[in-house]
C-alpha cells in the first residue's frame, strides 16, 4: 500500500496568513491537545503514522511548498514537485508515474489518495485500510470514501448508491453541490458526501494516464507538465469509470476551509499577542505581528493580522473572503521554511530589501546571492561558511557577502539575522 497526499491550494480562503506559498495546511493553528498548536499537515501525518505505521507516504506539491513540507514532517516522506498547477488528475498521474517508473512499484500495489488538509478523527484513517481491502479484492477498480452527512450541505458533492453490502456499496452516480432541498432528498435516499479519497491499483491509474498522455513516463510528464490540460480527477476518472465502489465513514469530519471553521478548532480564542475583553467572547484573534492586537467589546468577529495584511470579518462573511482578496497579488512577506522563518520588513523595487531570518538551532541556511548582502547577527551563535572557509558568526556581528559569493550559515543556537539585500 502507498499513500499519496495532495498538497495544494492558493491560500486565499484564510488570507492574510496564507498565500500562494503558505497554504492553510501549513498554518500552526490546530489545537494539538497539549496546550499548543499544530498544522493540518502535521496532524494528518501524525494520525496516518499512528494508524498505518509503515505505509510509505508520497506528497504531491507545488515547488514553492517543498521547504515548508520538510519543515513540518522532516525528510521522512518523499515529495513529488509539480512545476505548475494543473489540478488533481495531472498531480495524481505524475505521482503514480513516479511510483511506477522511478520506484518500480508493482502494478498490483494499492494506492490511496487523499487531501492533506483533512480534519477528522483516527477512525477516518482506519477506513483507508477497508478501502484498500475492497480494491485488493477487485470488487471495483476504483474505490471512494463516502462520508455520512451531518446536515444537508449545498457546498459538497454527493455519492448515490445503487446496492449496499456489509463492507462496501456500489455507486450509481453523483450530484455536485445541490440546493439544500435536493441535498436533503439525497440524504433521505442514502447518499453520502464525496470525501475526495480514492483507492485503486497502481496499474489501473497507469492505464488511464497512458490514454491521456500516450507513451508518457514520470520524467516526460514532468517535462511537459506545464502544458497538460487542467482537469480534476473526479472529471477525468471518477465520473467516467464503470467499476466504482464506496466505503462509508461515519465519524467526525470537517472542512476547515474558512476562518470561521478553522478558528473553532484552535482550542483558544487567541493565538499570538492579543487581548480580548468580553464576558463570553465569540471573537477569535490570530496575530503573527510583533505588536499586540486588542479587541474590546467585539462579538462574532475573526481578526487575523500578519505582515501580508489585516483581516477584520464577521464570522458569517468569512466564506466569501476569497473573492475579495483574489486580486491582491503582492509577494508574501512571511514564509515558514525547513530551516526557520523569513519576514520581509522592507521591499521596494530598485532599492535595498530587508529581511528578518529566524534560523532553527542546528539548521542551515544559505544561497548564492544575485546582489551584495549584509548579514547582521541580532541574537545567537553560528558558523558562516564562504569560499574563504568557516568563521564564527557572533551576536551583533555583521558580515558582507559579495554578489555571486556562495554562503551558508550553520546555526548553533536559534539565530536571528537581519539580512540586507542591496539593489
């Protein structure tokens, strides 16, 4: 068995903390039950490892997310990097081609595909094994997860059942985002939410990939990826197969797709420097800035502050946030990466830019700059490696790196560095 986690998203639904680089699955806002917070990715990875300890995990992700993925789960997973966004079918085809062509996984191996931003309990991941069993027995060439609806939602797709068995059901059709009235009728007739989880034998998907991209291999798909048709897995595969089964899941499952739902799982009303003054606060504040946010006499608000912007929204309006911020295309000013975090304090075209780097203890950071760089050690100890050899980099010391001179900082303790990039 192999698991493919799909990691994508433009990040606009939980702006300003998320963006094209840092999607919602990387935000450390979920209550970790230990008095702290963790990201959706870290939570899902931990849950999978608890239920399916030795199953190999492959993450399909855009290139911009690579460092963040390694920062969240380390180097224990493999990552297939998509050169461009082409929707879920190309991403799954590329990942399966990697397993087949590069890892030489057998065509009979079961592959499970699920989104990386799932919010569910452990029983959800136990259902994955049941899906794999149904796929192994060739009951159907493609197996879906159906989630028992808690209410007639118009924002989800529904799976219609033709015949129910003890461990699975056969599927007769789909209804995508119906009205609330139609959704209630579907639920009354036994339909379930489409959870976007798939199980199949690797050879099955490779057959379909060859039909869409004749003669393709992993490396050829990678080379032409930017020109592939943007098409979802549901449209390219699920809706066209005549051999389809479903395994149901009846447990906790939520779509944390907006600030309203996400803040409900924080475990506290505030994250970061924030003060609330309410007897029964219904306001949530998430603050990534180094200055406090104070909310007095507010009710039913979500307040989020970062270097990329400030959001003050009525909870009931959070679902419509994406359409209001889609035109905001400024480069992100905050990034969480494998080695630490980067804050852009100043960025002006044609002028010097100033970044604040927080480098984890024992981590390494460096590159070959295209302009002269000045590094100022604000706090911590490190070793700076250049073509002149290693040298100590002490607190309040500055180093000048010339254009084209490769450098690497090896942090001995947590390191705080002011990085001035000259124009």
